[in-house]
C-alpha cells in the first residue's frame, strides 16, 4: 500500500477546485484553503496522474522483499468428498500446468483425507509432477482445524510459490484460513490467471460490482493463493500413461485435534444443475412476464436443455436461485447456450463466457452480449423463439416420418 501526500505550498484556489473535480469518488474537499482527503479515497491515483504536476504525490510504503527463489512450484488443493475428486481439481491442474510451464517449475497436488492413497494415483494421469498425500483417520471428514494444519505442513515443507483452490464450499472455507496463517493474500473467484517471469501470479477477477476487471498481484508474500470457480478453466485430457510420483506425508496425529465433532454425515440428494448442463437456454429482462417463461421452457425441452436465468428474474420470483448464471450465481460451460433477452452485463458474462458456442437473441444491436456471442440474432425474442420452436418441431416430425 501507500499514501497520498499533498504538497500544500503549491496549492491555489484554482488548483484546489481542479483536484476536487478530478476525484471520481468525491474523496477530496477544500477546508480552510487546504485539501482534505476522506476515507472515500480508493487510491486510484487519478489526482496524481491527471492533476496539476507536483501537487499530489503517491508514496509507496516500504515493504520487506522476500526471496522468491525459495518458493517454487504451482500447487493445487485436491477437492473431494470421501476420496471422490471434484472435477474443479482437474481444471485447476490444467491451469497449474500452463502457469508452471511459463516459469519452468513443477506442478504439485495436495490430497488430504482418509483411505485416499489409491485414489491419489488418478491424479498422475493428468500431468501432476508430485502428489502429496495426508492420509489419516482424523482427516476422514472435513474439519477446518486439522485440514489447515495439514495444509500448513505441506506449505512449510514444500514451499510452493502458488496455491490454487477450487471455489467450492470446502475451498472457500480452507483458503482464507491458510492465507491468514501465512499472512499472505488471497484473491477469490478468479476468472483468469497468468504468471509473470518473476513468478508473480497475475489474478484477474471482476470488481466493483463487475464494472471493472481487477488485475491483482501479490509481489511480496508467498504462497500466492487464489480460488477459482468450477467450469471456468479447461481440464486437461486424461492420459493412459502415468507420470509423476506420490509422496505420503507423515505428521504427529495429535496436531489434528479439533473442537468440531462430526456426528453424522447426510448425503445430499444428487441434483442435475445448470453447471453440468451441455445445453442451456438462458432468459433475461427481455422476457416480459412469468407466464412467458413457458416459451423458454418449451424451447429447452425440445433441445434437451436446462433453463437458466439472470439475477433480475430470480429477484422477481420467476425462477429458483440455483438457476442463476453470473458472479452471484453459477458458472457454466455448456456446449451450447442460447441467451434470450439478455443485455450482457459483466456480472452475467463472467459466468458463461467460456461456453463452447454462444447464441444471443436481442433486439438491441448494440447489446454487450454480442461482444461475446459466436452467433447473434437481432430481433424480438417473441418472434424469434416461437419460430425456432416451430422449425424444431417440423424437423423432428420429418425425422420421425423418415424412420
């Protein structure tokens, strides 16, 4: 961080007025012929860049630099339930391989649980250089204290420069705890990741309500932590050959003490959610009434698709929150998504822009959704969708007759 310094000897009434007008957050005000900066300041440095030269200065805090050469490797936390590995783990391994190749460093996976040694071998089919396994009875069910202790042991022994964690229920609980223990930074829900030659992880995520894409780096602390949602990254293909090795770690079991006792584990009923769907029909503000959702559902049924919505339709009570796509909803990566009456706000696009094929229907040719769509249909969805439904039905009838 740093601070803004005002060189008061250079202030004039005209300069003060100019600085007050420049600040986009209204954090500057004139008081008794001087400039006062309030807590509304976001350190955007606009006053330094655009203001009168030499009046405002940004002074960086002195930070003790670390020896980055002591921290090597890109590691992935293996998210699982009872040894069944969550698919987000493979997506993160794919990204870890890409990042590690840029700095010529290894890819690690850390697997914490009970009776998982055999299941750890599956990870070697995806290009992991080494899997560190913590297999203890005390780690059978996820409890934050013992899992954090195991992760702390891994980081202290291996010193990975980067740790990627899936933004699952477990990952969102574990990552902040680990970051706090090592007094390092954590960027949540990253949509893009890159690696600098000096091993600094470039973490990109929407900020300020999705209005900007923040580019975050953590140059003076290690390890660098980031959580990533499921369906954001690409998983590598599974190979028949095994590469890498498994290393079973040993710890004092007394360190796994916890104030939490797991009395019972109730398995949740398996749901087919939009995150797993291959085809999605997504409805937005362009749908005028709840009754008109029937048209969306009919199209989805004909295509064997899942119905999804944007946030306004959830808030209107037209659909369940589990069907919402976006930053505050689900991230999806279908083979085909058809958006109906969706303008394409950043919050929504961040949840679906990795889809294989995006078809957009909107009557506004300047709608942002067309910037990410592979195919665009400009027109009234109340004319286009019924026509699509009619064409699909006719095509199906012809196929039945041909059989």
